[in-house]
C-alpha cells in the first residue's frame, strides 16, 4: 500500500453522519456522529483526528475524500475541516457527475447523492436489473437496469419518521423502541404500535418491491441498506441481500472513477 492511498468517505444522512476509510473500511470501525451533535468549524477536527488515530492512519496518509450529503450545512462544515486540516478538497457528489450509471431523472441535480451512491454500488456489486431499498429516515426505492441506467424510484416516510409522527400527533401514544413484538396481534399499546409500525412498513416495502419487479423484471436483485435494513430483513418474505455500507461503497467507487479519469487526461 502506498504512503498516501487512503480515502476518507463521508455519508451525511438526515439523522447521522458516517465517516469511513477506504480501502480499509472492512478492517476498521467507522465513525458515526449524530447530526445534532456535529460541532461547527474546527471543533469537528478532534473527532476526525481521534478516528484516524484509532484506525492507525496518519493524517498524511490521506489522499482524498468524497462526500455524499443530503444536509448542505454539514457538507460545508466537513469540507472546510478537511481542507484546513488535511489540505484536501473533497469530491461532493451530485447528479451532474459521470458516476458510472446513466441517470434518467427529470432533474439529475435534484436526485439525492445517497441514492446516486447506492445505485452505483448496487450495480457494481450485483449488476442489473437491481432494486435498491434504503431503510433510513426516509425509505427510498430505486432501480438500475441491466444497461446500467438509473430510471427513478419512490420515496416514503421512514420507520422512525412514522413512529415519531405517531407519538407527536396523538395525545396518548408514547415513543416506543423500534423492534418487532412477539406477535402481530398485540395485547398492549407499546406492542401494538411496534406491530403496526414495523409490519406495515415491512409489508409496504414488500408491496413496492413487487410493483417495481413488474417493471424492472421478476429476476431483479433486491438490495436492502440503511439503518433499519437488518431489522426488516429478519422478517422479510422476499429474496434480498443486505449491504449496510452501500452509500459509502458508492461514494468510494465514484471518487475512484473520477480520479482515474483525471489521471487518464493527464497522461
């Protein structure tokens, strides 16, 4: 491994920001920061520095960075810190880039970078047609065809979003731990909410996957990602694979693709 071949990948989601090192991600622990506690300015650097040291990576070993972000304010925070502390201007991913799949979206710049990254990684790992279901703050469904074309998708409220809305908009329903209850027909309020929230989400996802397959093809691979992917996968009745790092993987692949193109132009 060369002295400077480490890439910092940052996935800024609606709820958390995740920092990972590539190509060492599988051999190190990622850093997850709740967005509500991400410090502004240089106060963020100690967290990143501690993460690098725990991963036994010197700051001088960092060659580049890529950011997938759905929170513009935090994009700026992370970008400034990386530039001031590491001397790196990160690649901020958006729909205008040549990412390796053809984006067939009315306005590519309106497409979330997380959806772009997931599509790129899913197609790279499994080919097409592939259906990506990201079970996070929002639940998104996307399709990449066998030709490598991102043809669109759907967006629904996520599990935690639905649970919080239920608790906030009712007088007597509490916040609940998001886990499957012992049985679907519950005998207390907490279990009834868990059953309703999780099983209706699971069945809704199954229904959407079925609808998407009717268009993308019955043999389309289904990839689950996002914070609730593993929980839902444990009760899922449809065939699927779970890859929690899909956005991170895609951001890395896009970074490397852009790096390779730059190197070819210079040679």
